[in-house]
C-alpha cells in the first residue's frame, strides 16, 4: 500500500487536494498484471525470513539514504500529528512484533492523524500508518495485513532495489543533485515518488505479508477485504480513474486486483485470528477524533459508504449514527436532510448520542422552518455542552428563534 509509498513524510503530502484518496484506481490500468499466470502463487510455506539487517555503512548509497531517513524520523517522532496514545501504541507494536518476529526490534511504527488511507515503510525501518487507514480497518487481522505488507517491503529491501535500479539507469546522480535545491520534506516526497514500488515488488510484499499473517495465526482472508472495502468507497464516489488516484497509484495494481490477488494468496486458508472486538476496543479512545477528521475530509460519497458499512456491524452506535447524519446534513442533496434527521433521531433514542447531535438536529429543524423544535434542540445542546466554543452563537440563535 505503501501499500504505495516509502518515506512519505507527514507534511510533504498534498493534503486535501484533488488527490483526495491517494487510493487510486480500481481499474485494471491496462497492464499485463492480470494476465501474468505466475501472479499470486505465493512463497513456499517454508520461506525463510532473512536475518536482521545490519546498519549500512554511511559511505554506501544505502547508508546515505538511511542517514537522511534518520533525520526525517526525528521530525516524525516530534510531529504534532503523531497519535500519542500509549495503550494504542503498544497494541500496534504488539501486532507488529507478532508479524515481524526478530525484525520487530528494527521496525518502528508511527501512527499519525492524517485522514487518508495510507501506510508506508522506509528502508531504515520507519513505518507510518495513517488514521484514515486505522478508521477503515474492521479488525486486527486487516491491520495485520497492512503491517505485514509493509514489513514485506522491508524484508525484501525493495527501496534499496529501486535505488540501485536508478543508479543503473544513470538517473541517480541527477536525482541526488536535486537535493540541494529543495527542502528535506520536498526531497522525501520526490524520493517517495521516485522510489514508488514496482508491481512485482507490490506482489512480493503481498506474498510476504500473507505468509507473515499465516505464521502469526491471523485469518489471511481478511487481507482481501481491505481492498474490497476501498473499491466500494471509490465506486460510490465514481472514482475509477487512475488519474484521480494520483501518482502514487499510477504504477501500482489497482485495488480490485489487489483484492483478487490477496484472495488467491489466502488460498484454502480457513480460521485464524480476526480480532474484531479487540481492535474496536483498542481504537475506541481515538475513534471520535478519527470520525471528526473523516467528516472534515469533505469526501461525502466515500465517507457515507464507510459509515454505512460500519453501521451495518453496529447499528445502535450513537457516535456512528451522529457522524453519518452530519455527512448527510453537510452534503444536503436530494433527501439528505431527511436521512440526517432519521439518523439523529435514532442516535438520540440510544441515550448515548454526543451533544453535537442536538446542535445538528437544531440546524436541520431550523433549515426546514420548525422553529420551536429547533429551539428545543439547541437548548438541549447547550445544556449538554455549556462550555462549547459556539455557546454564545447558539444562545443568540435560540433568542432569534423565540416567537
Ligand atoms: Zn506496497
């Protein structure tokens, strides 16, 4: 998946741009990928994980790259976007260790608040997992599929392979020359796109990831669902072109193919650990914030697909109902207002709705001319959340709504 990107540094990416997803394309990209009969045969069951790598000498090409990435990692460690939840961090580290074995000592996972679906692995063992991805995982096995894939890139030393490729093509000197001209973040963004993994490397990472999942006792069939779910989101948004997925996806197999490949790799596997309840419990402390981020992403077709999928599993979840209502309310096309109202009413019936659900109710009633109902809803909001940043504004609205 980085499933597509290496050293994608926080801040270097075009946030909330036309890229939208970085997800790319569900189409076949017109490549021979599907036709290749050897694809998805998988590694032999006894494939030996390579021994731990030693730090490359600084005078070598790889050593130079590592030194640069170490500096980037220092920035990442201090980044305000980092998700600083010790319990969640140790959980993520635990999943990594279960997959990486002795390499876990060399791999460092950084979870970041960035509402896009992405994970990445740098050759020095610096791994990033973004919050848009965390929100979309349905269970621990799916998370393990992502992390296993990234570890696959690491174990196969794919970045070094790409580096050597570039040198062989004499592009490397020119490439390194650019480093003097732009800031480090931009350099790394360039690096990431220049080092984009090949299709073969992506397939290899999927093979290693599947094998590590299997050895870790996970249900490998969950890996394909990650991509199937993404395809559903993209289709809802009418987003099936390679171009809309951005450069990140241009050289990678589309999500539909990934799903099919991973399903083949899972083969006849059955059983294994899924961990749906465990994953939900671990994510719970930050889920509210992730849902707020998701709404602010302003990609309602994708977000509504996601929320509807989540609600199918937890139909009584007041926070999810309120979030979906907010997406409908903000999109406001067709009968969205009615759908928002229905979700908010369902949320309030649980008695566990967030205070903001009442504000949203007030706004909906107000927009539809139900002044008394709007006033009541706004009053409930202020009773529940008297210190809200918009309390004065809402109070004024209540006054204005008086008959
Ligand atoms: Zn990858």
